[in-house]
């Protein structure tokens, strides 16, 4: 073999080794291929930041986590009041609308797509600040190493709201404590983990309520919650925990609403009603400002009923 050929072979070997070193995908000891594919799917959508991620396979974690549906996760000090509003407009079976706002602490968001084995596919919104990531790290997750992204494997345990493939939608809002007495026969689950259970296993409102009644719900690092649940058939319920009892409040009109107010307390004297924000169930004072937005259809009917007739769950 000539010196020139030997030199060419040596050059090819060096180039091959360089390509292997530069192009090989990052691998982390102890993570499965599905876990790696999950955190590699992270995409940054905007600078809020908002991310998307597709969870591959069943839910697993890079850490040893307690089986509490997210109740071990916490964010730190909470503000004195909140201003969340949720509504389901159900009048048109071909155009059911569910919407909400989320007036809370700064909430970096992850739009999470899941399709667990033996469960229903769903899309949910996750506040990834609950994953013990600081603000600087959260803003750079899309450029972080796979090892630095592993907390995202816990994202399915803390959905704040979501919709599954059968059209079941679940949202929550903070409310005062319900003073529930634990039932020894029921397993504990986090107040956000229960949303995951409903999204994964409930096709309609009845199945969702059955799941809610199956567990003792404990806070997921935040305040107590109530849940507005709606399905594709045009039914909705507000599920609350008040004075040691669970209250299931179905829609009586072709819409349902919730804020940070315990509707189950409305039977009590006004001074004893439990409210953690100053926003009533239906904000009538902005009628002139928003009336021009009202269109025909289920959403328009809901807003007209609220704004023009001045009727709501709280007066």
C-alpha cells in the first residue's frame, strides 16, 4: 500500500470518528428510548415562553416520585387573590365551546400531547414552573441538554386543564378549602393529578364524576380547586368540595361557568359565602365594552344571557 493510500485511509478514519463524535444523539443512562423521544420533541413556540411536547408511551419519570398525582410539587409563595374565569357554551351540539382565562402567577406553559397505552389521547396545558425549574432555565429549555430537560417527564402529572379525544374537557380554578374528611378506603391523588385521571379515562361527564368520587384529593403544591367538566354531548358539571361534602352542580341552561367562588356556598348568608377573588361569576359591568363581540351561536347566547339579562350564579 502506497504512502498516499495509507494517508487517505487515515484521513477517512479521522473524519468518521469526528462525525460519530459530533452527530451521535445524546444518550442518558437510565432513560428509555420513549423517554428520550419525549424530551427531544420539545419545541419553543414563543418567548412567554410557550412550549409544545409530545409524550411517547406510558408515563414514566427520571426520578423516584411519590404516587400522589403531583401533590409533591410546589411553586413557593402564593398571591393573596386570583381571577380565573371558565365557561362552557353548550347550546349548539355541533359547536360546543369551552374557554377560560388564567390570572395567576407568571406561568410558563407547556402544551402537552399524550396518548398513553390503555388510555385516551389528550392535549393539556401544564405550568412547568411546578417542575422545580427556575425562570432562567425555563426560558432556555429548547437549547438545554436532554439531562437538563428530564424534569419534563413529570409533566403529565400536573395538567391545569385539557381535552381528550372523546371531547371531555376539564378545567380548574382556585377556591377556599373544602374541609374534606379523608376516607381511608380511597387512595390519595393530587388536585392536578385527578385532571390527568379524568382526561385519560373518562369519555363523558358521568365517568369523570365517578373518577372524582374514587379518590381523596390533596392539593398539588397550591390552593384547593374546583373543576368545571364538560363533554361533547352538551353536558357540564361544576364539582366542588365544601364543608366536608362533594357537590356536583350540573348545568341548568345551555352553558355553565366557574370562577374562584364556591357556588355550593350560595345557600349560606352573604357574609359567609366563600370567595377568594373580587370577580363575580358573570362580570356584568363590562357589558357595553364586550357586547359588540357577541355573535350568534352558543357562545353568543351565553354572553347575551349574562350581559343583557344580568342573570348569573352570583348576584
